[in-house]
């Protein structure tokens, strides 16, 4: 059964971008960001990454490896409100492949539902409002878990990882695609210049909200380094934890198995 964390102490501080805020306030602040940008979220991904996010997501879905048969296979895609990973997964799999998108943001979920209907996959992709720290699903109920560019927005990452472990069936894989630490000299400086100067301006012009994208840029810098995050995944119970750096360290694909 889902774990209830409602009694956890709210007194601890955490990061919201470069700001320090009470832990209990972070989720509402993050929600405001995505309420604002939901309708332009996918377009902004294309513009900010020059389309590279599509290739990164293809690598993620290849790792999901849904069966190309009618064998039942159920993906849980957390913080995947607009449905991008789920749509790719059901397209890659066979007749038995299903996906559940779980997101805490109602605006993102509404965009995802509309896209699913337009694509004719609303019978195999469902959208559920829920919190990554306290998932509304039974133990051992999914064949794969993905979270793409979402875990850095979770206030208590360690709880989200434990919940991922709980809802996965034994023998199933956890995968997390997230922005990471650029590790090529020279590229790191260019990346910082682009991130802090260009991305908020694009956000202002396209999504009408520079502050939201300023937060997203800052949140990347506050996210744990790759090996530190890998240790968190292992501490949640996962085995054979792996990190794959891509595009010079701009993103990393973390994975682990529930054995």
C-alpha cells in the first residue's frame, strides 16, 4: 500500500533554485512554475535543447524496452505530465504495453490527456494526479518506472526513490533522465552562459515567464552530482545502479534494478 508521509516534520529547509525555503513550501512553489508553463512546456524543451531532448528520451525508452508482443507490460512515468515518455513507450511496445502518467500538476496532466486523445492512445495511456513522494499505487504493480527531468523538483528525493522501489515488481528497472554536470572544459562555461542568459529570455518570449526558467536553470545546479545521486538510488534498495552521461554531461541517465 502507499506510504503515508503526511506526518513528516515540515521544519526542514531545502532549495528552490538558489533560494533557501522551508521544505513544506517547495512543492507549492514548483507547482506554480509548471502551472505557468504547461501549455508551452514541450515547445520550450525543443527550443532550450535545440531538439536534443528527443534523442535523450529515445535512449531512455530504449532502456525501458517494452515487449513488442501482447505480453502485459505496464510503465509508470512519474512527473511526466504531458505524456512524452509514455507516448514513446506505447509506440515502441506491442499490444500489451500500457503506461500510467503520474504528475502532481493538474495543468500538465490536462495537456497530456489532450495529447493522448489527439494521438488516439487515450485507451492505453492514463493520467493520474499524485505525488512522487507518496504514490497512489499498490506495492509491486509496475514493470518499469521512469522520471524525466522531474526528480530535481521533488522536495524529498529520497522518499521518491523509496516509492519507486516500492511500486516496482521484482526484476523491474528504475530509470531517471536528468540534467547533470557538464564535464568538458570550455563547454561548462559556454553552458553556464547559455543557461543563465539565454534560457530565461526564451522563457520570457515563448512562455511569458522568465522567472520560471530562471528557477529551472538554478535547480539543475543544486541537484546532486552524478555519483552522489547514484548512491541515493542504491540506498533506496536498487541494485546494479548505473550512470550514463550524455552530451558532455549536460544530462545523465541513471538506472537501477529492483532485484
